[in-house]
C-alpha cells in the first residue's frame, strides 16, 4: 500500500538516496523506486510487476481497485527516466496470470512501447505468466545470462552464484523510533540478489521465512529496505525476527 499511495508522485529526479551493492563482482545500485541498475552495462532490472492483477481478480469475481497497472507503469516510467538504461530486464510474473498480457488495454501497451523505444527489453517468464509477453516489444525467455550475471524468475539452490532473481518478494522489519517498520527490500549476500516486487499491490515474504532457507550466507546478508525516497541498508543480524 505504501507504493500505491505514492505511485503517481514518484520522483524521476531530485533528492533520493540509493544503495550501492556488488553481486559476484558486478556493481549495482538499489533504487528506492524498486529497480536494480547495473551502471557498467546500462541495465535496469525490475521484478514481479504483476500487471493486470486487478483484472485477473475481476475475472474470478473478486474486485480490487482497477488502478494497479497504471500505478506500476508510472513508477516504471520514473525509474527509466532516472537511469536511461540501454537494457531493461523484467524478472518474471510480469503479468498476474496467463491472460493478462493479451487482455491489457491498448493505452498501457502504448506506455510500454514508449518506454521500450530504443532499448533492449527482456521479459523473463514467471510462474504466473509462463507463456511470455504477447504483442509487446522485446523478447521473452526463461533465463538470461548477461553482463556477468544470470537473470531468472525463481532463485536456484543449485546455481545461485551471480544470480539475480525475483519470485519471493523479500521484505524485512526493523525497529525505528520505538515502533517496528516493515518494508520490501533487495536482499543480497554478495553472491546472489533477490529483487523486491515492483508491482504496487504485491505483498512480501520476510527474509526469515523458511522459503529463504539456504539462499544466503546470513552472516553476509544485507537487506536494502525501500523507503519513499531512500534505501535503508541493514544487516540481517539487526533485523527484527
């Protein structure tokens, strides 16, 4: 909800505080808008957009506010304007279900086409959208090796070195001014990085959840928590359980 409230006013420029990180020797910047920028290759990575989530729920008879796709795309426009990437990689669950890509209104298709103009655009297939993106610019694939890293939707226990993945929507909780604050986060131990969910109506899974077991060296693990206009970097040992 934090991202939805501020989605339409996300700053493209001005005062904001990013966090620098390294994934298997590759330099990255964690942006408070929810993307990872790799400056050496000019690559912007986002994950779990879950576009057309509202319409997917509506098809099942459950009503959500119908603003999720527009709000998410506005944030994506802002982060692309901020970094002007040569390549954009969207790490799966780009759409909330198999029908989302084909059913997306033309207005949103035009927004994506404008963002993709003059850039390489890669849609990684996710468990929600395994068939890829339909009728949109760019290429769909299950996995990509690029700029010294491997990009996939679901993290792999067998092949995690240099991995950037999504799927688990990592979040973490810290104590601030005598109260606990929970935020989506980038999570990395220097060998792999898990991306926060970019979609404005997506939830999060705590870094202490059993689904995270075995993915990180917890002594090296850092959570880069997303604030409205800055990143807060906190070591795993200092997070609330």
